[in-house]
C-alpha cells in the first residue's frame, strides 16, 4: 500500500515534511462550495489548476493520488431544483482530474454539513485534545434550514447522482471513493444519514456496478458503527477490490457517544487492520486521519494538527514492518 499525507491546501512545507517521513503519496483538498446559507456548487475544478497541483507534488518526489474535500452541493444531496447544473459541474471536475492524472476522488453524501462533533477539546492521553460526539448534546439535534429528510429521499438522490457521474468517471479513468457519514447514525440534526453501516455500502456498490464505484474505508467511521469489526470490514470490501482510499484512525465507544483517540489506544486492533490490508492486496493510498492535538499546538484545526500526524505515520510504518516480518516468517516455516 502507499502511505499518504494530507496537505490542506497544498503547501511546499507540508510536502517536504511528507517526503522526509518517507511518504510516497499526497492527498489534497480543493474548494468547491460557497456557503450562503446553503452549500452552492462552484465552477468546475480547472484542469490547469489540477495539473499544477500534480506537478507541485511530483517536484517533491511524490504522487498526488487523491482529491478530497471537493463537496457536493445541497442541491445535489437534497435533490433540489438546479441539481443537474451542479452535477454537470462535478462531472466536468472529474473529467479534468482524469486529464490531469489524478486517479481518485474522495467524496461524501452528507447534506448541509460534513463531519460533526459536539466537542473539540476533550482531554485525552497526557492532556492532548480530542474530539467527541454525543448525540444528547443540543448541537447534535438542532434542525438546519433543510428541515427533516428521510432515508428514501437520500437514497433516491444518491442514485440520481451516481447514475450520471459514474459513466463520466469510467470514461475519465477516475475512481469515485464514497466516504461514510460521520457520525454514522441517523438522523443527525433532522437529516437522514444513509451511509451508516456495511450493508449501505454493499447497496451503493450494487446500485451502480462500475470499476469506478468504490469506497473510502474510513476506519474511525466504520469503528463507530455498532458491531463492526474493522479487519473484517477491510477484508469484506478489499477482496472485491472496492477500497480505493483508506483513512487510518480510531475511536473509543460508538454512536451515539464516542471520542477520537491516538492511533495506538483506540478500540481497534490496528495490527490486525494493517494485516487485513496486506492480506487483500490493497495497493491504494492510506493516510492518517483525525489525530489528537498535542503539546504546543493551538488546536486551530482539530483532528489535523501536524504533530499527531507525525506520530501516526511512525506508528503506521511500524505496523507495516511488523506485518511484513510476520509474513516472511510464515513463508519460511
């Protein structure tokens, strides 16, 4: 697999740090929405800008393998008038990604807002700051301008998008990697969240059969789904070659109450998770995600401060070496 680091947005200092840590791949975010008061789709991502991003990463000896954070508008996710225009903009962005040689688009189908936490400064190990979600908190229940939605509406809207975007992605040679809802429960602030369990992703893969239709296996989200075993989930989707991108993170608890942790102290057996990626032959990008804020950091971007990422990368590299050593020993025996 390819170890990746996220740079939000691309910065040469981040790229130098990633290279120093031995990363082969880079993940970057791009702006795609205006927020006033609903999320409105901007113009397509320009081919020239995407190509410049790819070349900036390559100049540091790495590969720009994933664009994430290019959000879908509320008109798309909520099925509002004008969604065809917005889908056309997203499809042109996918075409331009293919032309620029960027192979994976990580997207989600969360309407109105993305990942939600009710606290961003909970004390973790040694006083590090972690995020928490508690469904009892008023911030998790307040309705948005969109009111309430149903599962049926959201499934219809997702199918509408997939059946238009997937043929474009196939022709462009771009893989669409769908991210789970975060938190994986429904409703959240009155909005149905349909991508909340393993069966939902099986349904997505069946509703739009395509070599370009796959998932972002965000371990923290799958771990928050009650009863989900992470190594089993990796094998379930990995044996079908449907993991296009993976987020390596962990939590304590599950919905409706959980908090994020350092990568070595959550509830998941991370060695077995890494071994599962190895066993299914996963060769895509794997990046650390949602790390705690550590000593000396201001917590300006909870989950994405740099010291926790450095800690996570070292841990991930150690796990990979341990899996390889165990595999070699098994072959000798």
